C-alpha cells in the first residue's frame, strides 16, 4: 500500500529543497525523520512535515490500517521537488535600470510504501 503526499507552493528554491530530498530517498521513514530533524537546512523542516503527513495517512486513513509498530517498516519510495510558479520582482539600479529578482517556489512530493 502506498501513500502519496504533496506540498505545493512552498516559498523555497527547488534547488535548495532537492539537496535535502536526495538524502532521504530510499531510506526508511523513521530514519528519514531522524535525519531531517538534525539537518541545518530550512528545507528540512518543510520536508519533515510532508513526510510525517504521508506516514499519518498510511497509518490512519487508508483502507488497510497498519499498527504503530509496523510504522517502522515504511519506506520512502519516491521523493522529488518540482519547480512551482516564480514571483517576478525588480530591483532598481543606477541610471533608471531595473534588475530582475526571481522568487522561486517548489512543489514537494513524497511517496511512502509499506515494505
């Protein structure tokens, strides 16, 4: 049984999110939560929320509930961060010019499966 969870429009660059996502891909859910808890990146907090949501959905909401003791058997099957819409702003510069500021956003997707 699988659980797919998405967090959309996270105001963080997908490049920064991907460096954290790459660390947890393929690991067990319990190990991934422990890794995310002690990572110094801001993206780790957002990814941890998504991962915990996927775990909760698989344990409590799906048709075939599994016990809390079996929660340690959950595995991160897929984890990726896609680019969301970009907010375009401009920074005034000398001689009436304007330089662009791109405020990027991400869509985080995590798929958990029981082993």
